[in-house]
C-alpha cells in the first residue's frame, strides 16, 4: 500500500484506510484498538 489515511476515532478505535497508487480500486480499511494495540481488517478490496 502506498497511501495511509487515518480516519476518525470511535471510542478507543481508530479507522485507518490504505490505498495503492497504481490501482485506486485496491484499498483496505483497518481498525486499530488503542487499548489492545490490535489491528483488524474491516474491509478489503485488494485484488
């Protein structure tokens, strides 16, 4: 992934979106839990 955008906080969780420059259709939405420091994949359009 080439671009990482940090989104909004919902409680203790931060939304993170990652994009690929050469193919904007490929992106992944992640969620970081600030208490456990675990990252989960919310949505993936990666091909």
